[in-house]
């Protein structure tokens, strides 16, 4: 039994680790042990960038062919690619970086995965153990730097601890509420030798996520659910992570209650189902936000009530009695007080709710539910996503609508962060999980392209589309080189308005149109840039050319195609809940009869 130290989500203190069914082989170097562990974990790809402290590991990778290394052009790209792979497959993504700037470059990608609860194992090479603390060349405190943005991290100082540490890392990363785990490995540890001991199974006394909801809480929840007059079911990324979309559909359709998803939960309930109200929150639909505000019972599953969802907390759902289901107990009651907390896995809890509902003679109040749907349909009659379809300029919403129409909603779509992200969420109807890959919690510009690389490697026969903006894509544009090296036929849809669009929108609304440093003054010719990397570039400037360009680009199955759509610079994302406002105080597009937001500071 080996002791370990826990931090962050696992809580403080020491824990003991138990294992069984050990496998013992001949003596191996630490570097060979790492590669053998990856093989035994079934890892297919590792995303990384070499450096001096990591060279023993890279040499071990060279001598085998089961684990394929993907050479990115920047360590941030490695973390985002592993993240995209994990979001698309549900399996942990793996990153390998060197010491110093290698790990610091990866921190943004690690934090992105942490905020969205994405399973990832990060292997960071470190200077030799005898130099740690001496300010050696390319030494940084990787454990200290990453502690706030990982589920757990380790510093391995003895090669005999290496295999067990890797086993723990994969277990912690993928179980409970998933997240990134970092292992910092000094160079001498990768050179030293020991017997290869790797457990096939693992139990950790001090880390035991609760998967089963408490029976008494399940019964209390069903009492509240069946007694509701104005119910709503609000779900987030936890449905995706727990692979429980089918159970959610069964629960919603059994009750006949309206359902709404967060940005991270899109696809967990079919977008084309009449019980679905669309996305809620800052740029959610009018009907979803109004229903959230006026509901008397809210069943929240796998969502964390973040500020982009709640708006002003003091104005949030003033009439609602709230049931909150989450596998992470620290998320319950953190932002919003709830009446019935249920700690457990979303799939397990929803199955138990369905079993309990089936036992009851009492059914949902049909008359009250009919009145509730009548009110919701009135809110739905407001065309909150309207835009000028007769404009002589390309409207970004039109591009996404045509993209959805041509792909029939079957593409895997990544995005960067900003207006284009919101338009993709609003206008591309996701009917399945793990087809919408975006940075929700951290809001990381530069995420889309490298994430698409991970998705395309996971599903080489699928259509993978990166919806991006000119300000975002330039941040990790170097990964076009990686795409060329590995023949990744990603389709880039660049909604180019020559602004940091969401920044400009806020400056228009809340800073009296003082567009401080939000205009992109020196953009490249994206078509020529794409072609210089060996890809196909298409520039589209007229609305009448949008559909043809999309069809042309999507037909090139074996090429990366960069489609640069020159869009209306003035277009804003609506609806919008401004800072300090509630769900019932949304700003709709001015053409819907409402004036733009007041010119006040956010």
C-alpha cells in the first residue's frame, strides 16, 4: 500500500491505495514503464512536444508502435487536442510535455479541461530530482503551478512509484467528476530501472465517488416533481459525461415536462423534440429563460448553476423549489440554495427517479401542465433568434443554418469562443451528445482548431467542422501544420467580422461604443495562409455564395478546407441577459420591437 497526498477536488489529507491482480515483468526504465502503462491502459494517441527533460520518454515511444504520438506545434495545442479527443470519445486524453515552458504553455489547456470536467492525464517532464529547487535550466514548480486547475497532481521521485502513480492518475481522471490529472516526472526517474508492476484494478480508500443517490432523497424528489404546476428540467454537461442522454429522454417524455440544456449540455436532449426549449442562459432562448424564471419546480441534473446560466442570483428563479443532482457534492449549494440535494451519478439517479415514479399512483397534474405549456408556447411565438435574411451582407447565423442543413446535423462541431460560438450553439441543432465540442467554463480562444484535431483522430471517417472567428483561430493557427503532417481533413468555417466580436458587442452596449482594441487591424489573407500550409482556402463575400462554398468544401473529404466567410461586422448575438439582470429581463433584437440595452457599465 502506497501513501499519496490529495489536493483540490479530492480534499486534503493522506489516503491509502489498494490494488489486485498485479502484473510483473522484467526490469524496465522509467521511460519504458510509462509507455508500457499507456499501452496497458489502451491509449491510442498521445499529444505532445519534445524537450530535453522528456527525451528518455520520447526515445521509448520511438521504439514501439502501439501508442501513436501526435506532434503538435505548441503545447497549448497538445492539451486542447487531447481535450477534444476526450470530449468526443469519453476516454481520457493524454498529453506529454517537457519541463519549464513546456508545462507552462500547457496550463491554459489544462485549465480548460478542468473547468469543463474533461478526463485528461498530463505527463510533464521535470529536471532531475537532485536539481529540483535549484532554479535549474527549464525548471518550474509544475505541481504548484497546476494545483488550482487539476483534479489532482503528483511528483514522482522514485521509479518504483511510477507505474502505480500512472494507474491512480487514469483512475482519478475518469471516475466521479472527471478532470485533468498531472504527473510531474524528473528526468532521472525516466532513466532509472525497476520491475514493471501494474495493477489491473484499483481501489482508493480516500477517494470513493458516490454514484448512487440516497433513496430517501429520491422519494422526496419524486414527491416534489409530481406535485409541480410549472416544472422545468435543466441539464448540463453531466448528462454527456455520464452517457445518460437516453435516460434523460425517457425521464422527460415520461413526465411531459419542458427541458432545457446549458451550453455544455447541448445534444443531451434532441434539439428537434417539442419538449425541448433550447439553450438557456445569457444567450439562451426567450422561452427557456422565461420558463426558468417562472417555474415552481426545477430539476437540475449535472449542471452547476454558473453565472452565465443564472444571471443575477438575487433574481434567479424566485418561485422555484430546486432539486439538484450532481456527482460532485461541492457543486451542490455552491451558487444556489436547493431544497433537495442528491449526490450521485446522473444516469443512476435518473433511473432511480423513473423507478420511483412508476411505483406511484399519482401522476403529473395534467391541467396545470396544459396551462404551463400554453404559456410556454406564447413565449415561443416570440422569434427570439430572428435576423435579417434579406441582407446584402453575409449574416453569420445564415452560415450556421446552411451548415446544419447541408450536414443534416451529423457533423462533429468544435468551436472557439465568442459570437461565433453562440451562433453555432443557437443555430446548429444538436440531437446527439459528443457532437458539440467547445470550451464552456474557461472560454478559451484558440481551442477550436486543436480540439478538432483530437476529434478527427478519434473519428477519421466523420465530418469534423471547426466554427471559429478570425480573432480566435489566429491564436493556435500554427496547428494547421499539424493537420498537414497527419492528413486531418478538418473543415474550418471562419466567421470573419474583423473584430473580437463579443468584445465589440459589449463595448457597443455598455461602453458607449468605445471600441478599445477590439478591431483586428492586421489580419492575414486566410486563404493564402491556409494554402501556404498545403491546405485548400476559399473566401466567401456574398450571401448567394454561402451554400455553394459549404457544399464545395465539404465534398473535399481528404483535405483540410479553410472557408473564410466575410460577415456583417455589426451583427450582435441575441437574446442577451446583461450583467445584473434576471432571466425575465432579456434584451431581444431591436427589430423585435425592443430598444438596444441601456448604455450602462456592465
